[in-house]
């Protein structure tokens, strides 16, 4: 299964992976995915933060979840742990759309889809 297929599956059914459709829980899950992949020699999400900063056009002090929120909610947010339901759903949709785009670009740079 490629990373793109895996991420798409998580995005379609986040409750199966983290219990509820929650932006903070999904970012924690993806951070764990990244750490596990790197520990076992995979790329994980290497380059993801930098890709998001480039996509956004400028950086800030936020880690990658904050970069995603800047892209998803350009008018800002008060508390990423307690987003209004419509903002949380939108942030999750944007997260997985961006992940798909990032993974697609990485696959294209490698020349073929990577199987994990």
C-alpha cells in the first residue's frame, strides 16, 4: 500500500484510527506514523513542514499542524484543541488534501509510488 493510499484511508475513516474525527488526535497519530517510519528507515513525513511553509508562502513559529491550520483557517483560530465543529471538519479535509498532494509530489520525485 502506498503512503497516498494509506493517508486516504485514514482521511476517509479517521474514527477507525483515532476514535473520533479530531484534528489534534489526527495530527498526533500522523506524528506517531512519522516517528515510527523514520525509526524503521522510512521517510515518514520528512520534508512535510518545509513543504507546507513553501505552500503557504511564508513561515512562522508553528509546527506542521499550525501550518495546516493557517492554510485551512486563514482568518485564524482561538484554540486548536477546541475548534468549532465546522472548522475542525474543514481542517481535517484540508490536512488530508495537503497530505495527498505532498505524497503525490514525493512519489513523482522518486519516479514511482513507494510501497510500505
